[in-house]
């Protein structure tokens, strides 16, 4: 590998943590993914990054939450503050946001309903055209057919930000998975991997297998 | 379901809306608490700090210009307050806490077990990193901050963010190696 290539590889390696966390822009994401596809050693190091990501999330999630004392202390201090005069925000984004937020839920619901109706009509027209062209046997989504009860074994999955709906659906179908909840903060879904409770070694094996799928950003065992 | 954006809440807080403050607090206090706790390593201190952080938000909301996400702004304030508090501590206090926080690696049954449990060992090593390295790993992996956002929170150039993250990860690998876990990198 020549010096220019080494510099490029080193630049790309530095970006791996942000690729794993899903916070790279599209241009860098494409650049890093292309390098990963060509460079097995870089791909191996990316697996190390994903391990770190999973354990950092695990560690932080075990830190707990502050007691109500923090909020009580805050509002006691706020109550002790002098009253203030209303100010006009200079932030255009916030003002636009405030404009929409100022609508009543009913107004917004009607607007949303009108928009949804337009989308449904559009989908019906497109669907009609497609049905004329092709007689399909129908399909079902990966998560829809079964009612997910509390029984079974579950994992937490964060999909790669660039993974599209088709790839995720295919992944769920292929691995016989059902989305049981989410997304929670950070885009993490609770996914059922088996209808019965698996032993920990079996569940660990399933997690390990799922980790290798390209649509998966992060996967961890959950209760 | 309609969710009021953080920016809208800040605008309302600037006008003295206590309810907006409650919503913003409910939305972000756990993340800010965990970020601060990892720096100061004391739950009571971390709780005191987060009420100070959100009090600053109450006072400064009118000056927020929306050039960064509200969560980034919150973490910037939190970091500043945590580091200021750490600087105020006497060296004796720091020495006592450091002695309590750093585990003895020799002949510790926990370490022997950790060799078998790589995840547990890595979490222990993450806790042993310096504040500088710990905060950047947390910001990138847990708080999902981009290079630009980390640069804004920590107050360093973007290129330094990338190299600091690299060296933090390298240090993590070295700590793991000391525990008998060789990742084959660096």
C-alpha cells in the first residue's frame, strides 16, 4: 500500500465510529462503506468499533436516572428567579416551528387527514396501475402476521441509517423476526427472535449471527 | 402524535413558560445526567449539576440562536459545569476519589472473570479511561453526536475530534490488552 493509500485508509478508519453510530453524512458514508467492501482488515476493525458502540451504550444505560430531587431543586431555583418580559426569538426555524405548534391538535389533525387522504388516493392510483400490469399473489410484512405477545426471546436492534425499508423487511423475513416495539431513543427497536425463551448461549449465538447482517448497526440482548 | 420541537420549547422558555421547561427537562435530563455522571463520578454531584444546567437554559433561552441542536447546547453547558466543578475540587479529594475509582488489577477474581466476559471487561476499561477520552467516546457512541457537534461541545477543531477519538479507542484497546484481551489492534 503506498503512502497516499495509507493516508486515505487512516482518514477512513478515523470515521468508523461515526459510521457505526449512524452520524456520518451521506458522502462520507458512501466513501467509508466502499472502503469497507474492499478492505477486509478495515472491515475487521469496524467490527471492533461496533463492539465498542454496543458496550458504551450498555454501560451508559446501566447508569440509572436522577431522582426527583434534581427537578425539585431546578424549579425551586426557577421560582426564585425574577419575572421576565416576553422576548421575540430571532431564530427563524423556531418561529416557523412555533407557528405550526400554535395550531390546535384538531386543526393539525384535519390538515394531516387531508394530506393522508391525498397520499392514499395517490397510492390507490399507482397500485391500480401496477395490478393491471402484474397479477401478484399478495404479500405480508415481516412483522404483521403474528401478534407479538410477551413470551419469547428478544433483542434490541438499531438498523443502519442507510438501510432501506425493503432491505429491513427482507432481513426480518429471512431471519423470522418480528418487531415487538420501538423505535426508542436512538432508533432502537425491540425485536422478537424466537417464540419461546432461548437459553443465554443460544440467544448470544443468534445475536452474533444478526450482527453480521449489513442492515444491522447494533444488536444486543434484552430481557 | 404531535411533538413540540426542542427549538420551539426553547422559544417558550425564553418567554417564561414553566411547562415548556418541564417538557424539555423530561426529554433530556437523563442523557445530560449520564453524561455528567461519567465525568464527575458522583450521583449527588451529577444531580446538583443537572439542575444548574437547566437553570442556565432557563436564564439563557432568549440567547439561543439555533446554530446547533438543543441537545448539543445542553451537553456543552453540562460539560462546562462539570469541568468547572472538577477544577474547584482540591487535589486531596481527587486523589481519594481516584483511589476509590481505580481497581487493583492484580489477582482480582473480577479480572479473571472479566477475561472470560469480554463485554464486561470492555465496560470496565471504558470506565478507566481519562475524562478526555471517556467524554469523546460517550458523545460519539451514546449521545450520537457528529464530528461537528462534538467539536462544538468540546471546543476543539473537527480534525482533533477525529484524532482524539482514535487515541481514545487505542487506549481502550491497550487497557483490554492489559487484561489479557488482545483485539489485534492497534
